[in-house]
């Protein structure tokens, strides 16, 4: 039976799509910043309040969509689920004690 390359290719496509989208968003932001800085200073006739609002809103939507795409792709909620479970286990294990300290195993740097 031959190896099915579809899933690895789809994962690679998703990674490239995310990188390209965030690259597009970064380039758009640079262009928007040029307009938002230069137009009011040098060309006030082109610095219309609704134009500035539109550029700001579109830039915000691009970044918001990029972060949503990154969050969907990374599945970072699994990481937070694991650390929440570790904290809940520590609370459950020390429920009948007077210990109010955090679990030393959950410290980022032990001894710091």
C-alpha cells in the first residue's frame, strides 16, 4: 500500500497560507503606515477623516483575521488545557492542607 501524501500536503498548504496571509498583512500595514504618517503631514487634502478611519479599520480586520487563523492552526487551547489540568490537580491534592503555595513543578524556572 502506498503512502498517502494528501494530509502532509494539506498541512504544508495551511502553513504556507498562514505565512502568506500574515506576510500580506505586514506589507499592508507598512503601506497603511506610510499613508497614515505622510498624508496628514505632507498632503492634508488626501488625509480625509473617513479615509483614515477606513485604512485603520481594514488594517485592524486583517490583523484580527490573521490572529484567528494562527489560533485555529496552532490549537493553543490544548496547551492551556494541559496547564489548567495540572493546576487543578495540585489544588485537588492539597485541598485538606494549609498549603497555599503554587506547585513547584509548574514553575517556569525552578529556584528563581
